[in-house]
């Protein structure tokens, strides 16, 4: 089983910054993509940013130029640096990874979520 533990959420004023971290642990043979999704009240969960094991990234248009995703493969950790935060970034942020535990198949795993609140 793979566990994801997130940290770094909180309350910040508009224009401020936060850095989210997510560490994967457990029986891991390899990790493919890692990333962050978010879900605001009354809205569907949406992709924020994603990074492959090789370092290729993609992110939502709404966060381009403000958010940066990075990854430390040796630590099985993914980061999301969020700058110039806006009230519309307020949401629960979920860490995600596609990992292969010992065996043949890969699975999607999710963290418990961390609240990010941006005040105007």
C-alpha cells in the first residue's frame, strides 16, 4: 500500500505564497506521475499541475506563471510552489500519484487533502 502525506496548506492573503509538499511512502516499486488536484466548494475536482518521473510538467491555464510543480524522486516527494495567490485559488488541494507497488500493475493514490484559503 502507498500512502501520501501532504503538508503546507493554510490561510494567506491575496498576493501571498504557499508551498505544498507531498511525500509518498510504503511499498513502492516505482512512481510514475505525481501531481496536485484541487476542489473548491460546489465545484468538481480539477487538475492543478502534474509532473512525470522524467520531469515533464503540465498545469492548468489558470495557474500558469504563478504555480510551479517540482519533484524529488529520491525522496518520493512532490512540491507545489504557489505564488501570487488569488481568492479563486481557495480549495482543498489533493496530492496524487500513479505508482507501482511490488507487482505488475500501477494504481492511482490520493492524499487526504490540505486546505488552502486565500483572503481578499
